[in-house]
C-alpha cells in the first residue's frame, strides 16, 4: 500500500463512551471481520475486559476502506482504554498514530478523561476529529455536548463535529470519510534506512516475544537481520505481518504501516517498549524518541500460594512484557517467603493484574495491602531513604521526618453532587486549589495525599456522585507528613507482610478496626491467640482470637476429668511454643487490611 493511502489513527474517549463499539462498526463496514466472526467488543478479548466491560489493553487492527473517490485505503485503527489507570496505554497508542477520533457520549458530555486524552493527543500534535456518540439515546443532549466540545478550544472550536450512533452504525460512514480527508498520511522515506517504533509487545508460549511496530522509514522484510537500538540487541525477524485483527503474515511492511514482528526472544527482558527497530546491515543513524517510562503510584506484594514461586515469576515477567506500566522486583517476607514487590498505576490496575494472573496463568496470589512511596529522612544521612515497602520503613528512633507524595487531582462533577464530593475530598485531607465551570459541569482541583486516594477513593467518589463524577490525577511532588508504621503481631510474632503506613491522627481508629476484623478471619487454634497492632514499639490495640476448645467427653454425657486436664496441659504447651511456630494466613487476612477505611 502506498503511504499516501494509509491512515493511522486512535480512538480516544472517557470510559464507557463507546470506543470499542465504534471499533466494531468500523471493522464491519470495512469487511475486516466476517458475519460469523462478529461479536460485541471484538477487540476486548481479555477475560478481565469482558468481565468489567472496559478496555484494558490497546489493540491494533488493519482495515481496508473503499472510499467515495474510488480508491482503497488502509486504515490502521488503535483502540485505547478510557479508565484513568490506563492512561499510559493511551499515550503509547497516540505515539504510533497520525490522528485521533475524540469520542464523546451525548448523554454525559465532555468528561475529565475526555480532556486528559485530548491533551495527550495535542502533545503528540495529532489531528483530532470530534465525534458525538449515542445520539439516539433517550437522555442524549447533542446541543449541550456540541457546546462543550467547542469550549475545548483549539481546532475544535471550528471543526466539523460528527454525530453518530456506534450501536446502530448511524453516521459512521461519514466518520470513515473524515478519516480519509482529515487525518494526514504518514510521512516517511521508503529509500531511507529502516526505522520502526516498537509501541507494544506480548509473549507467546510458542513463538516468544511478539513486537507491535510502526514503520517510520524504510522497509521491513521477513528473515531480515535486525537490531534493537536501545541495547544493541541483534535479532532476525522470524515472521512479520499485520493484525486484521488476527495475526496475518506478510512479506514486507512499508512506510507508515503497522504490524508485528516475531522476534523469537524467550527472555522477557530482551525487548523494551519504545525501542527503535532498524536493519543490522544498514542501520539508521538516530533512534526514535520512544516513551517516558510509566511511574508507579501504588505498590503491593504478590506472593504465591503454595509452592508456585517459579510459576509466579514467569507469569509476572510475561505480564510486564505485555503491560509496560506494570513493574516488579523480587522480595522476601519472613511470613510469606519469596515473592514480588509490584508497582501499579492505581488500585484498578492492581485488580486487573490479579485477575489476569488467575485467568491467563491459573495463579491465585496473596496480595499485601497497597501503599505509596515515601521519602524518609533519617539521622546522619544526607539523602532521604525511598521506601515503597512498609517492611523497609526505618526504625522510628532514627526518623527525623517523612515526606509523602501529593496528587494534583481534577474532579469533574455536577452541581447537584458538589457538596458531597467536596466533603469526601476534605475527609481525605484534600486542599481545594481551584473551582471552575465547564458547561454544566463543575471542575474541582484538589491537592491530596496519594495515600488517601490509593484505595477506594475513586469508588467512593462514584458512589457519592451517583456515578457522574470523574477523576484524573498526576504527581504534584512531595510534602512533609506525620505518618507512622503499624505492625501487626499475631500470637506475639510479627507478621511483616501485614505492615502498613497511616497518618498519625488515624492510628486509634484504624488499629481498633483492624484488630477486630482480624479476629474474625485469622484461623483459630487450640489456644487463644492475641492479635496486636504495634506503633513505635507500643501495642495500641489488641484482641484475642478465641480458641478451638475440644470436648473431653468419653461416652455421651460422661466426662473424664483426667482427659480434660491432659487436654488443657497440651493447650498450655502449644501456647508456649506458639510464637516459634509458622503462621499460615489466608488472603482474607490481607483483605481485612485492604478493606479498612483509611
């Protein structure tokens, strides 16, 4: 295909505004999928995507469009997530695109994530086509949505706004024509040395690492010796092809085309998303800019249940290859043994990774309470200690002060729920910095500790706003905070994996709630076991897990005093040995920490 007839574009929108449904209609109208292959949200093929009804991974598909001018065009569509936790997936997709369709739900209008994704598109200097979806819905307000799009400024103030129903296909053909006439063709030189951007990757058990690439300059051919420029890694293209939407092998990929390369690598660390692929014999002189690495916001420990550490290691390596915003490193817990410290973009991201481990690899993992990164200033040290694991929090006697990460949070809500949203933000130590109108919506800008929003803040926000409020966050730096580490001792033995950090003012409330929840989920033994919350060397809350007392009856109602005394002696002996025995804790114990109201 000639580069002049290629269009590379992404669909960006707020969550549940119809991106995947529009992608379905585009594939149907270009006959990319047959009648037998058609299904709703075809590109959302992960089990977690179908379970939650959201896009988690960007997907690429090649379509051939017969335009009104009689020519055939190659449309490379990249479907993107809308949830705030997967913004990094959006940024990767836009870097491989020349334009974007900005999709807005006519029943909800412009939302916070709509604006955030538009900002990413403008940073990548993409041409944006505004489209209003769900115009046939009973609650649609097309005129209000049009005004909100115009208010976004820039080219959108005068651009043609297309009105469609992605569900029925109404108006989609006009959008297809707009892609041809509005989005520019890729610019590149076919005679230049090969330069291709690796914008995604996945692991195949039989073929190894499969890289998704966009050719910027030159040509990519099968069995060609190649080189990854970041680490000067040599490889041979075992197979190249396009995604339509399934992998289809081709002989070559030209300028502007999007496809895949089977590298044959078995080591998940051999390829990095954002790298530049070039020819090993006639390499390009300069690499592409690539991507800024994603910054983890929330950390948690993953530990295998049973003797499955190697299986978990292989699984997290492959997931990290498929999701470059997921980070991990090995660690060891005294209570749980070897595991991994994992970094996520948010709690929903953590939940998705857990479900993918279960669905794709058959692994159920023990997950510790999520936490954020702290900068701890200790005595006689010039630089602060960066702590992303409460286990490694320095002893309180050495700490001079602690800094916690702050989030610049933008909350968009309706006027009816404004009071409830502001009250929620204040309960989580939020500082209001700005309040502005955006059409009929109100945009609040808060500065909040990341630790206050890392757990269930987003879900609570949705609840108090009846589902209308949206949230976007970005790191706003660090600030001093009065926080302490809470240790949990079960039967006088410290369980390091249950440790977490809270603000000092919340200690009394959180620890009392914690020990009473643990009382119901820790497996009981033949003797009572104390559960203590310890702060700075002092037990501030305690309950006893009741024992399992055996009935010493011999026959029916007859009781043996000697057997009862022997039983009590065994219980006493077990109690004395308890602190030296291993404590096996189910996931329900860690969920008790996670479910606490911070």
